[in-house]
C-alpha cells in the first residue's frame, strides 16, 4: 500500500508541471504564487466558480509554497523534524466584485502570509487577486495545527518558529473567525455516501474542499425537493459571501458518512445554511455558507 510519504513525494513531483510561479520572501514569512487561472471545469453550470474547486486550488497553492525550494514559513524544516500540519478551521470570504471578473483562464495571484501563532498552531492568510485587480477578491484564513507525522499527536510550535515569525505578525494577530454551529437544530436533509480515495490528502484524511462539495451537493438536492423555506429550485442567483469550515475529527477512504444540511434555525434576514458530516453517529466536520443579500424582487426559481 502506498504510504503517506510516497503520496506526498508523488504530489510534489507534479507541481513543476502545473506552471506555478512561486516567490518566497527572504525571511520566509510571505510568498506569492501566480496561477495560470481557472479551468473551464472550475466554472459550474450557473456560470459561477465552483466553491470547492476554488478552495482546493488555493489550498494547493499554499501546499506548493510550503514545499518550495525556498520554503514558505520554513515548512520543510518542520517536515524534517517529523512535524506535519492539518487545517482545523478555515474561513473563505468573497468580495462581490469577484463574481464580476472571474472567468476561465483569468490569471490568479495568491499572496500568503502568517497572521497568527499560538502554542500548537499558526494561522495563514491567502489573499487572491483575479482579473488584474490589486484588491483581494477572495481571502482564505487557515488555522494549521501541528502534529507528529508518525504518532498523530499534537506538537508544540518549535521555539525557532515562534522567535522568527512572531516578528512578522500583524499588530493584532488573527485566527479564522469561523461561524460557530447553532445550538438549536431543526429538521435536516440527509444523504449518505462513501468517501472515495480521490477525496483524501497525502495522510489519507478527507480534505476540506471535499466536505464543501458534499455540502453543495446536498444543498442542491434538498433545494430541488423543496426542503428549505428560503432556498428552493435553482440557486444560481445566490452568491457566497463567506464559508466557514471546522474539523472535529477525521474521515478516511472507505468511510461511510452522513451529510446533513439545514437552514439557519433563527428567524433572521441572513441567508445562511449549515452542514454537518458525521461518521458512526459522531460529528466530524461542520460547515456554514453565508450568502450575500438578494437584490430586490429576486426570488428562488421554483
């Protein structure tokens, strides 16, 4: 069976063929990745970028910067110490103009920097510029928890990492401002699936973008079955403002999971949808999608 290290090495060998241009600051605290742009497959039938594919692309850019010859955040030094990371929390926020300028083959520039460090984690910010704009169209913030690659136990951030990169933190260090799961849950729309091998990372765990795909697939089915009150029929008129993702555990290749979505239980104007992914009755992942307010006289297609 292929080990996680072999999977990682195979992935790293593929990066040079992806036409990525990676520049890492001399102090290793900042990186710039130029991407050739979205593919036609990255645009869904509504003409909007696929959220899970976009998150996957941005995550790949960060991963490539980590393992670049001039390594972002000196990640290869962590790797050589037997330390890996997993992203426990992610937020992804969009400007409205993002939906006006993103087309296939439109170049994407990703700026990465560290914005927070704690005892066992660090937070990175990935600012995405598209269509030649200087203002970020998308911002992804990821809380990366350190763990020992062999034992899986959480590791302390090494002193050398703390001492060096603390000098480059913003005045007010940050971590992802995730939306917490609601305390009250109403009726949910559920479907079941088995995690395919292609949805896992080099450690064999299901990746955040794949959970986001499960969420949107479930939402699409539920809306066409008129399960929701605010979301019915085709949802191509809805624009995502923010996504929040929290990992409570892991699922792996071959696991049978249950995906459940439900509308925000509070009676408020916000357009918000929640999702739980569970395994053996235990919640492993939570996601929340918040949409921009609808324009006047805009309604769901039924």
